[in-house]
């Protein structure tokens, strides 16, 4: 299963651990979990640290930036 | 003598009708056919009267005898339709049994439930048993339109849906755990029309993100179908 958010993650430093779950390659303690195709949750060492409801790719990028997980930061 | 033989033949034919339907069992949509027993009983009564009058009249060909034959055909047809209705109910039960047989593991959510995420959605949640009716007054929209997206779960109550963009417990949207504390499966659904849905397995808590099996996924699709929907399915290959 794939949508444009998961494609973006895979192209920008995240690997798919399992369906709807992605792990940051550089900092493996960070995982992004898709609750639905628009709801994402960020986990650090299995603790939820942030979440967002995203509709556009810039919203995903903004989410990564605010959590210091983007090269664009 | 010839008249008596014909009367006997008519009686035997009528008795045969009572024994078993003569048409093969064909599954038809349940909404398509509704024949009352009262209608059949009324027609059967007319046939009996007609046959008796026929016997008394001692004539082999008259309009009454033709009415008897036509009436008999009508009863035969109605009995066949009644048989079909029973077959439909049987097929429905079979489908429901098939769905239930594939939904074997009632799962806890795959992720922790934080504030507001476990509050049962009351206003806006709709539930239908397998084989039940369609959901009422749903918002229709095209696949991918976030504002028209519903999320679904299947639990022991049947199929549950709620519009994702429904505020609850301080959150701006609902999660699948607002529909079910435990579920067999989950995902997203768009009502393309009031009769057609487009479903996927995007649920991190009960669907693809929670190792939903292929059997559970296919049973879930059948559950929507059992409620009368034409179902468009997004690929899911666990």
C-alpha cells in the first residue's frame, strides 16, 4: 500500500518497516506510523511525540521540519 | 368418463404443486420479489371452486376451465417465487456465515490509545449488521477526497463507519478506536454514491498496519456487499 506521503518518505531518508510504518534511516529510534492515509504519528523510542492530520505534501514536510527530521530544516 | 379422468388429472396436478416447487432454485435479489401467501391462498381457493364447477358442468371445454388452467399457472409461478425468496434468505445466511467464519481474531488496537482516542463516537457513527441495510444519509465523494472520507471497522456489532473529520475528545478527527475498542479489521471508505463504496485497508490500528489477513480483508469486502453495496476495492496484499 502506498500513497504520495509514503512515497515521499521512502525517497527522503525513511524505510518501510511494515505496512503503514516507516523508520528514519539516520535515527532509527524515530518511526512514523500512519493511522489512516491522512493521520500520521511520530514515535521516538516507542513513545508518541507528535502527530498531524496532513492533506498535502508541504504539510508532511512541515511536520518533519518541526521535529528536526528533514534535510530542509 | 372422459370428463372424470380430466378432473382427476387436474386434481393430481394441483396436489403436485403442493408437494414441491417445480422451478429450480435461483438466487434473486431479495428486494425484487414479494408475494403474499394470502394472494396464493385466494387463487388456490378460486381454483378449487373452478374445478368443482367444472365437474358439475360435465363439459370438457369452457371458459371456466381455461381460467382454472391460467389460475393454476399463476399459483405455480407464485409458489416458485416464494421458493426463490426462501433461497435468497438462505443465500444471505450463507454469505453471513462465510463472513463470520473468516473473521476469527478480534484484535486490540496495534498502537496505544491516547487522550480522546478511545471515546466511543456516538453522533455520526453508524453500524450495520452483516446483511443489513445501507447506511443512512452518508456524504458522497470521490476516492481520495479527505473531507468526504469515512473510516470503517468491523467488530461483533457488524460494520461501523464514521466521517473521519469529526471532532471528538479534543481531537479534530476520529480514529478507528473511536469506532471500536477491538475489531477484526478496519480501513477507509468513500461513498461514491448511496449505493457504491470505494474501500481500502488504511487503518494502522485494525487494518493493514495491524497485519490484517487476506481472509479478514476479503470478508470485510463481502460485509459491505452484504449490505447491498457495489464495492470498488483498492489492492491490499498482505
